[in-house]
C-alpha cells in the first residue's frame, strides 16, 4: 500500500487504556487539501482505506485548535490528526501547534512537504535557502513540537509512527507531534508488515509517588496555614473527588489555575477561587500568607504565581505533585513525581494516620468565602444606564447555563473575569485555553469540545478582536451539523490590552477599533459599528443582536432550540471588566518617557520587582 494508506490504517488501530477502560485514540483527520497532500493522504481518505472520519477544515490554524480542544475535553484520552498542503497551509498550523505543546495536549500534524527526489525543484510555495537544501517551511515546527520527523522513504514510517505514539500517549511528554510528508513519498508503495497494522493498545499507567512522599508529609505536618493549588493535572487525572476529600478532611484551602478551575464546585467550603494575576481576593490573600504550598498538576506560570510574587511568607515552602519533572522542580519545590490522583490519595492516607489538620477554622474560611460571594454578586449586577457591562453579561450567562453546559474561552479580558467570577458546577464545563491564551481559539475550540461531548451544549465566549481574527470553523460547524453557540462580547477594541496600557500610564494607543481621523491622521476617530450577528447569518447560522439583559436571556433560550449554530452579538461597554485583587503581573514599563504617568508607573514596577522570587 502507499505511505498515505498505511499511515491511516495504522492510526485507525491505535487505542489507549487507563484504569482498565480502553479508548479509541484517533477520532479522525481534519484537513485542507492542496497540491502537497490531495493526491496522497487525500486519495487514501477518499478511498476509505480505514474507518477514520474526515472533516474538512476552513483554516489550518482553526482546525488544529479544534483538534486540541477535543483532546483537552477528552482529558488526553483521544485526539485528531490534521493534514495540510505545503507552504502557507503548513505554516498556518504552527501557532496552534505551539498551543498544543504549551498546554501538554496531543495532536498529530501531517503537513505536506516538497518532493523527496527534488526533481521539479523549486516547486510552487517552496522556500529556498542557500545554507540547508534539506530545509522546508516544515522545519518551523521543530521548536513547537515535542517530536518531529520527515519521511523520505516508505519504510521509515514504521519507526517514526511508533515513536510518535509513544510521545502522544505519554501524559508527561505529550504535545504537538509533526511528521512531514513529501508529496511524492505519500504516493509511493511498499510492502508494510501486517503485524504493524494490527490493533495496538497503549497503557497509560498512574505513577505512584516515590521516597519523596515522606518528606512532603513531614512538611505538611509542620504547616499551620497550607494552601493547595489545583492545576489542569487534577482534571486530566480525574482527581476532583480526592481533592475535595483532601481539602475538607485536613482543612486545607484550595485555589485554582485557569486549567484547574472547576476541579471543585464553586460552593465547596474550601474552594477560595482563583489565584495569581486573575485570582480572587481571598485566594490571593491566603497565597500571600501560606507557609506551605502544594501545587498539584500545574505549570506554575507567571499568571498563577503573580510573576513569582504571590507567596510572601518568608517561611513558605513549595511542594508539587506532577508527572512532568520540569514542572515538578519549579520554585525550588520538593517534588512528588506522580499522577495527581494517586499522589493526593497517598498523601491523604499518610496525613490521616498522622491525624493532621491545619490551623484554619471553618468559620474564618466561610467568612472569606461569604465576602467574596458578595463581591461576585456585585459584579454580576454592575449595571450601567449606558448599556450592558461585561460582568453583568457573565452574571446572566452564569444564571442561565447549567451543569451540563460547557463554556470555552481563551484570550482578552474574558479569561480574567471568568477566572474571578464564573461559578463552576458540574464536571468539565469550564474550558479555558490559557497556557497560550491564543486569540482565535474560541470558536474552533467550541467545535472540538462539541465533538468530544456531543450531548452537551457548548458556548464560545469570545471578544470582538478574537472573533475577527479567526471564526472560520463556524462554517465547519454548519457543514458538519454540529451546533455551537458563539457569544461575541463587542467592546470595540482589544479591551484587555487597552486596560493594561492605561494601568501603566499610557492613554490606550492602538487598541481601540476606531477609524482614522482625517484631521489628525491618528486612529482616534469614531468607533466602527460591526453587526456580528449578520456575519453569522451570512454563513448560514442564526444571528441575534443583544443590547439588554432581557434580550440576552431570550437569545440564550433561542440558541437552545433545534437548529444550526448561533452567533449572539452582545454590545458591551468598554472598560467594564473586573479589577485586580492583589495579583501583580510583570509587564515592564518604559524606563524613560516624556509622560509623567509612565514615569510613575515605572517607579511602581521597580518597587514591585523587589518582592519577587528569582528561582
């Protein structure tokens, strides 16, 4: 068979097994065809050489985002392959590939490549260089892939795909895997071994803690005011129930990262909300005072650690539970290299025998939660006679969406507001891509989530900037009869960066969507009025325009009715996102400026730098 035919046959026979349950690993192939893949992989898919489903993408970056969202919602127990042509089609996948690797989510990328025999060089869309004749644009995938290869002979496929599966199914090492396929090699035939094409099950074992467990137990027993940080690893390992028991049994408050939000329901008595730059007031207050921090399944990025300023107790000690060694050793931590569920369970067993309990009392934590709940309610009802506020919109949505509904977001001011304010109930219903915070993820991501869990209603929460950047997979949702609801919060600009500028002495240059002023020549004319609802209607979706709370409620009810995908265009007032609650973020300010406001912001930033950890 051809290389393309063998590749698809192989992928169709791959399964993973965890806790005795098998899962088909590769759901299908997302693709956009061009001369670099249409007669190779395209022909094999057309002839249905295997049972893999093919879905036609409409933007290469968007289709990879959808694949990555699918893997995230499947807790890394399933994935898609994505194929593109050569040149620009391939390069369009690089951004989303980086997002997969940063978020430790499996996706297989199969970009077409130039002819291995080089006979027609240079071909259309070929990059030519003088230093390395073997290089193509697909070399751009190397720094954003956890495994990279180029197949120049058919028999190379056997070892390459086997190693690719080793990486894709390893929770500690997974990410984007790129296998470049020269267009002539895709069509070449070879006698592939039948045994290689047989069904294979890849076991995903839960790693137990090693001897370091004793040290971590001793550290917790000495702590009066410990704090647990729940990261995405809690959800990927299915450790939510164990974490809830761990917190309640030992009186250990829990704060959540964006990836870990929803690990505990919002009303769990020991859930103090978010931590870090976009964290809650009680979450950041406890982080500042904690004498012991247990970071579970988190990468400990700058948003979680407030640029390494979150933990101000000079006696603070950090321990981690993580299957990734690089993450486990961050912040001078005492590491437990282990699966989150197993690690927490083992800690709970040992601390239970030791009859440990923190110094936190129920009433004090309950009071902190009660005060924060009142603050969230205030934001949810922060109305303005001039129009809808962003937090008011989130309040309406949080009230109307249920435990089986899933929200998807990624970039702009929405992730900050959602991290602080959204009240999670249910399981896996808060889907935030914030490792890369990639504008354009939201619409495609919602489609991937819907594929992963077709019985749930999926809502993409997206700013106007992200929607304008990439909404191509809305068309794919219509083509595949896979309805999603896209809620565009139109604040007429890049709101989060506009707020960042103004908080550091700037006036908001270049971040509002305004016409060019014919008199001054600057971008400070009138704002553009865009009808995003009609954009959806033009593609074949339902389009609804909203300017009031009642209209928003009615639009959500209409979106739930049978029919195609829905675009709800919600006009919100600029500058109506939440404030910061003690989470500093290092974004350096100009050290010299003609603006007195910028100079003052620089002085403040220098004082804040004195508080950070440098390790």
